[in-house]
């Protein structure tokens, strides 16, 4: 496993916490055991909450714990930049490719409209998901929405009747049905990619071989698999 490469990718939205330390430690220990590469990158696309102060706190905490990194923020490497806000041009290129290939589309639905659909689905006892309203918009309707000042998000087209399955080292064989996922947002209306999209692009471009992540990310995996599939990665 000499080519093993893992990453710790915190969001600098507050002080370093014990959950982050735990995730970083497992990644760092595996990289050291297998003589692999430990990458530290910063997921700072939450523009409202991310701060350089928090980033410095995270780096200082890792160093205090004795965890050094081989590639990433400050130390550099061949796959930079290592802050997501400095990688927006890379993300934009990949997003345009998905749009050009018809694997993603613009969605002009407002938060109020989406909330109303979600509430209606819940009232009927259904699992809330996007109803596909903007999946096949004609140019006239698009122009109308634009004239109203609506700024679109970008949604991924998720295949129907597909099972996304994977083997997790802790949970074992896990599977999710695509019909319960729906077409989800990959780029927000401000042009910033959401977590699931950015993490796939970063992991691919940086050559990450193994993902060690917290429990709450288990349910993100099918979305990430759908993105990998759409990109042929």
C-alpha cells in the first residue's frame, strides 16, 4: 500500500474539536503505518462562517497533537491550491462539462417553492426530494425566471431505479436506492459548489485512495458515488 493517500479536510468554521481530532488521527495513523501520504486541505466554501482564525487554530491544534502533514496547506504539493475557495476555476470547468453533457441542469426554484413541495410530500407521508420541476425547462420559461431576478442552482441528474452500494470497513456492505435521493444541488446560486460535489473533485484531482470519515458522512456516500459516475471517474 505504498501509494496510499488519505486526507483530512476540515471546515474552518470554529475551534478544532474532538471529532475532528479523531478523524485526523485515524487518517494520520494509517498514512504513517503504510508509509503513505497524509493531506491537509481546507474546505472553506461556507463563506459566511469560514475564517482564517479558525484555519490557524486547526493547524496549530494538529501540530500540538504531533500530527504533521505531507501535502496541503502551507507545505504545498503538486495538487494545489489546498483551499477550496482558491479552486473555484477548477470546479467551474467540471460543472460546465456536466451541463454540456446533459448530466446536470439549472434549477430556478425559489426556497419558498421548494419548501412548499417538501411540506406537501411530507404531508402525504413521502420522503422529501426534488420533484424535477426544472429538469426540462424551455428557453421561454428560463428567460421568464431570469427576468424575475432568479439565480439558478445546478442540480445533478440522478438515474432512477439504481442501487448505490459500497463496502465500508466499519458498517460492512451498505446500499442506497437512487429513487430516494432525487436530483440534488451540486452548485449553489452564488456559484459555490456544495460539499458533496467539491469533495469528489478534490479527492479525484488529489489522488486520494482511501476515505476515513465521520459517521454522519455515511449518507453522503451515494450522492458522491452518483457524481463519480456522472464524471466517469
